[in-house]
C-alpha cells in the first residue's frame, strides 16, 4: 500500500515522496474475504479536525511531529518548497513529516472538510523495522 509523504531534507526544503507500507492478508471473520492490513504503528494521539468551508491557503508551515492525516471529505492541494503540488482527495491519507525547514502550503477546497490527525512518533517505521 502506498502512502504520500511530505518531508524536509537537510537544507530544510520540503518534498513529496511515497512510503510503501507492506500489507498482509487478514481474515477478520470466517465468512468474510480477507483484508489487506498493514503493520501496527505506535500512535501518541488522535485528533479530528473540522476545517471550515472557504478556508484561505495556510501560510508556509511545518508540523510539530510526524502526523498521518486521513481525509474523510473535501480535498486539499499541498505545495512543497520545491514547487511541486499534489492534490489529495477524500479517502486519502498523507504522512506529513516536515517538522523543520520551510514547510509546505495547504490550499483547501471550498467545501468544509473533516480530517483525522494521527500523531506517529516514529512515522511509518514499523515496530522491529
């Protein structure tokens, strides 16, 4: 499973990357088809954010800690300091790890949005990896 990632290099420039999250087949019920499930990742906290309709672009900013964002509705265009822009729609998740440097821009869609923020102290490094 692929996860979009925003990170900062040693010079503080932000970039996009993809993290490959290995999955295994897990059967949660004898009568159900198996699911693709990733490893378990330690999380420090989970927050749910409601972003108002018509929010203006957020200035260049970083995150205080690695955060896995899960977009339930609406969309956002993220821009990294190297000039690349990626559109993230509802149902997508992004690992935001630019905790230093110039940061990224967030251009939110005009409709209201609901986003789950999951603080991951080790990013998507699986236990024992």
